[in-house]
């Protein structure tokens, strides 16, 4: 007997894409739509259950309704040379009139009544220019913040500020935010000009300038980092005062 064709409409239909970096949980969504008038039971399975968290992983979709399933990939050490073999399967079954015991429904289901769709997992890393600047800042926070800044900011957080000091903190925060935005724009412009500079340097065969440019970029990263940290702690101060 021929297998019953899947009645649920899946979006996406064939692939679940996860965009890195994979140092934190990466979530992608799977939409299951039921075009029938009858309710349909569903169950989501994977070949790598320890690597994913699926919510909800089973349930009932009423006729004409849909369900959004969140598929959460757990952090791991990504190897771009390793091809993903992970797969998901969406299994479905037209719900019987009595669906009080879902476990029993699936156990008693006949193989010819079961429908399924398979999706493969695709891991993608963002392009170099798409990487958020905040992510680069977070990577060098521990190595660039000075003890002097940490000490002075900690003292500021623990002290009580009067109205005049509070206004000054707000003004400083606004000024630092503006400066941080300016540096971010400068960083973005520097990145865009980087490719053009390197192409010109290769033409004239000048090996010194690339190093100079990298040093300038590192200095700019450090300045952006320091401002980002200051803005964060000032935000903490303002939050504590507001409470």
C-alpha cells in the first residue's frame, strides 16, 4: 500500500538553516500549517537529539490553524570542513475523534496512516562584513579593560549620587553614546576602505602599509571597546538609581 502524502504544509520545506557563530544557542523556526478541516497530530524528531531543543516537539494542530516550532541548536565547536549530517523528521497523523491520550494515539497508529517529511540541517557562518561589531568587542573585553577603569567604575556604582551628579552621569552617557556611534561608523568605513587599500598596496608592492593599517584598526577597536564598557557601566549606574 502506497504511503500517505504529508498533509501539513512545512515552511521551510526541505532545510533548517542555522546561522553562526555557534558560541551561543542558535534558534530557527519551523512553521507547520494544517489545511484540513480535521485536526492533525504532529511529532518532531531529529537524528541528533542531544544537540537540539525543540519546542513544542509534539501536539495537535486544529483544522485551518498553524503552529510555530522553535528549533534551538546548542553551542558547539563549529568545523566549516565538516558537513552536517543532522536531519529532522516531521511525523503527522490525522487525529482520531478521541485524542485524550496522545501517547496511545501514536502507539496504536497504523504505519499506512503515518505521514512524514524530512528536513536536513544547514550550518552557515555570517560573511565577514556581516559580523556585528559588538561581537568583536565582546571577544576582547577581558584583555583590554584596565584595572583603573574597573576600580573607578565599581566605586561609582556603589556610591549614592545626588541630583546634580545624576544629571552629569546622564550627560556623560549621552556624550559617550554619540562618540561610540561615531567610532562605529569610522570602523565600518575603515573596513570598506581596507579592501581597496590592500589592492593598491599589492600593485606597488609595499609590505609596510598593511601592518600600519592593522595597527590603526586595532587601536580603533580598543577605543570602541573602552567606550562600550563605559556606556555599559553608566547604564548600570542609571538603572540602580532609577530603582
